[in-house]
C-alpha cells in the first residue's frame, strides 16, 4: 500500500502531507474508481476528462503526479505528457493504455514518462509504481 509522505511539525511530531494527483481519462467511471482508490491510499485527487482540461489544471495547481490515459479526444495522453514535461520537467507522469504497442512504449520513453501501465491493471500495481516514483523524487531532493 502507498503511504503518504510526512513533514516535520514544530512540536517534533510528523504530520502527513497528502500528495495531490491529477487523474486524466475520458471515461468518468475510470476517473471515479481511481479517485476513490487514491483517497483510500491517502492521496488527494483532481480529475479531467481530456488533456486540454488537464493541462489547465497542471498550470493552476500544485500537483505531485499525473496519471493519464493515452487515448482521449481533444488532446491525447502523449500530447499531454509532452506539454507537461515542457511546462514542468520534474512532474511525474504515468501513462495508461489499453494498447500495449512497442510504438507507444518508445514514445513514452522518449518523452520521459515515469511509467507506462497497460489496462487492465490492478490498483496495487499502480500503488507500487507510485511508491517507486515518490521514492525516487525523495532521493533527488
């Protein structure tokens, strides 16, 4: 299970810091299920139905991670990944796809996606990926 980070409090105790994750998918049910799962794991989440709306949220919010489907109308996940990385190269992005093609894997790697996960996936898989990503970001700090 993913555990939220902590930060020191003046009293010497540590208080949890809830990371905020942006969920991007054109399917409302997928967004809702992921949001509920992330909440149970101790995260805040916001969601968007496409890459255009998502990129506006990236610019307006302090986010810790973006989880995006690849195949969406208006702006797909790979286009969103490129925009996010141009805006904030340190913001981790996990791509989700139902089509596990070598071309997709190469594009994800080329544009520095933090991970690519294929549907169907288990929530614990996603949790492990997030743990790895957040562990790496702590090491960089």
